[in-house]
């Protein structure tokens, strides 16, 4: 695979993972509201806007950590699904902890909501899996020379 084709696969994979992670975050955070039987189904236009904001949130905050994971896996040709799941979990946790105030005097995060941390970490794991399905299975493939389909030249027997 050429380098340009690989870059397009990486870009498409990152866009798909941001969409999936944003959807998971929005649905999981809104789930307590949906579980009440008195609530009417949401307006589809409103849901589209909320999912769009979830995509923007996931892509805006997770871009740098995800690019670091992509860079490491491409550089070392890491193709294991577990590496992408762990990388996604770390990205999700880093995105959440980046929004929480940190007190350097006590080395303590102030106001962590455990459920939100679990949602972000879980969305990162699923996003890592989706990225592996789209682009991660062929990490580092752009560096290998294409195989020559012709058989090798054999010396003539005399």
C-alpha cells in the first residue's frame, strides 16, 4: 500500500472512530434521561445536533492522543487489537482527565465522576477497536516493497 493511500485510510479511520466515540458518549450520558418512561422520544433534529456536538467533542479532544497512538503503531508496525483497545482507553481517560481540575499541591484530581470516566474510557476502547478494523490491521504496510509476481530468474543449467 502506498503512503498516500495509507494516510487516507488513517484519516478515514480517525473520522469513523470520532463518530462512534461521540455517539457512545452522547447516548451514555443521556441514558438516565431516556430510562424514565415518562419522557417522550427525542426530536430527530435535536438528536442529530447533539450527535454532531458529540462528534466535535470527541474529535477535538481526542485528536492529539489518538495521533500519538497512530504514530507509535505505524512506526513499530503494531497490528494487535489489544494495543488499539488499550491505546483507545488511554486516550479516552486522558480526554476526560484533561477536563477535570488538577491540584498539583496534593497531586489529586478534583471532582472526578466515576461514571463519566468509565464512559470515556469505554468509548475509547470501542473507538480503538473500530480504528483497528478500518486501518490498524495494516499498520506499517506502506513501508514494505510490493511483491514481484514474476518467478525469480533461475540460472541456466549447462
